[in-house]
């Protein structure tokens, strides 16, 4: 079982209900392929660095999940077939990235005080 992070940019014309149903759809696909969701983080509507399909904004969504390696190709196919997905990126996380994400989710990192000189 490998750890992955999925970032998806959905088309900006989605309603809130459509956005939530798309999130649930991909989480269900991951569950069907034998994986599980670790954390989901909808970023919302953001400006794009360059136009994609003549759109200058997109709805971002980041999902951290675990999945056997065989299931990634099936997930990619589903992402490519969905017309609401403008772009996606799947990144395999190593143990340090998993630890970093866990720490960031659960209270962050200790703040360091600047030493006065």
C-alpha cells in the first residue's frame, strides 16, 4: 500500500453540489480499488497561472490517500474521462512527506523565537 497525493483542478463553472459530488466520486473510486482516504482539503476557486481550456480560474482540491500500485492507472483513466477535471497530478509520497503532512494537519510545527542580538 503506497501513499499518494492527488491534486485536481476542476472547471470553475461547477456548483457547490457538483464539486462535492465529484469529490465523493473520486473518493469512492479509490475505496473500490482497495485504498482509503487519509485527508481531503478543498482549496476552492483560485486563479490559474495560465489559461486552461480558455478559463483563467479553477476549483482546486487536494486529496491524500493510500492505494495499491495497481490501482493508480485505473484512477488516472477515470480522471482523464471526467469532463469536469481540467488538470490533475498524482504524486507518490515517501515516508518523510507523509510525516510532514501529518504534522502540518495536526497543529503544525513549533514556532521558533528570533534571538535578540
